[in-house]
C-alpha cells in the first residue's frame, strides 16, 4: 500500500499510528493538545519516536460523548492539519465520520480518512474518499458514541462484525474506492463488551480472511483498565500487551498514545513473527 508516496509493507512490519486528540473531552488526554503549537510539538515528538502515521481527531468519540457541529470540528482541526502536512514527513489521518470535514482536510493535504462509522454514517463519505483517491480506515461500530456501550449484544460477535464490515466494503466498492486504499478496523470499545473486546483480539485472524490490512485501536481503553484496575494514563503495560498480541495475531497497524514504547515492542514482536518455521 502506498500512502503519501510511502510504501507500507504489511507482510514484514507492523506499523504504529500515533493519536493526536484536539478535543477538550477525550477520555484519556482531553484538553492536552487543544493549542495548535502544543499539538504540533506533540506530533513532531511522535515522529522522533518512530511513528508511521499520525491520526488527528477533533471530536471525542469516547463512550457517552456528544455530537459537535462540522464548523466546530473544522475550527479545531484545520489549523493543525495545515501545519502538519508541511512540517512532518509521515502520512496524516483524519479521525472523522463527516464528509465535509474529511473533504476540507483532504484539500489541505490529509492522506487518510479514519471513519468510525464505516462509511455508513454520512452518505457522501465514500464518494469523497473515492473522488480524492485517499486511503480509508473502515471501522465497525454498534450504535453512536453517546449510547454504544448501553448493553451491546451480538449473536456471534466475530461473524456479526465481519458481516457489517462486508457491508461497508460494498459501499466502498460501489463508490469507486480502490481496494488497495482500504484498511479495516473491528472497532475495539465501540459497542463492545469487556469479553467481546478480548475475543476480537484473540480471534483477529478471522478478520484477516477479509484480505485487507487490519488496524487495532485499543490504547488506554476501559477493558484494559478493568483488567489492571488502573486509570487511563496508567495502562501502558496493558496497552503494550494488547499491541504485541494483536500484531502477532495479524494486525497491520496499531493505534496508540505511547508511541516510543509501542514502536520498540512491535519491533521485537515482528522479529519473532518473521522467523520461518
């Protein structure tokens, strides 16, 4: 896969996506990077630490989060994206499910759209992605952030998620999105129970059968806190455990807060994976 003229060799490396939250109400680092200069400094630090992609979000999608208008989202994100695309040399991803936000960010240089609603939330999103030929992360979610954790139920969580992702893939193909630009995300924490999240990680190879790169975003999430009994900022060991297990089970990209530690952990994990039987 080529992203911003950079080759991503998913057969031989697990890549690290660093999280840059511009929101005042993110579940773990809300308010830390609302200032443009602070956000740019953090992005450059992630590059120093070896990040492969930076994922920028301006609307919180934590459980219970409320919707914000497009204008507010654009006000938060555009000044940062305009700077990032000229000041850092890694692909920039936009964490949004709104097509207008996606298009305005693409116009100023963004390379990837990370859609938590899997092209199903905004009827124009797939067309925008196809129009500009950018990459897209198609994520599975059940419900909206405001209510997604209110007793999510599945007949068979793995098969149900796979079927939903297939529906999103149909939308993508019909809109003209190139298969080579698609990444899938089963959506850890988005309408999933504690045991559901663990089952997804354990059975990640099932999603590889869809034959697309898989992204896992579990960093600092509640199920890790439930295991460790720690708050979001004190879950680094759990984050790394999930990152390594995910990589070994077939994940191509790991979305994280702690970049340096994850880059190092994945380097070791990949060394083991590449040993031939």
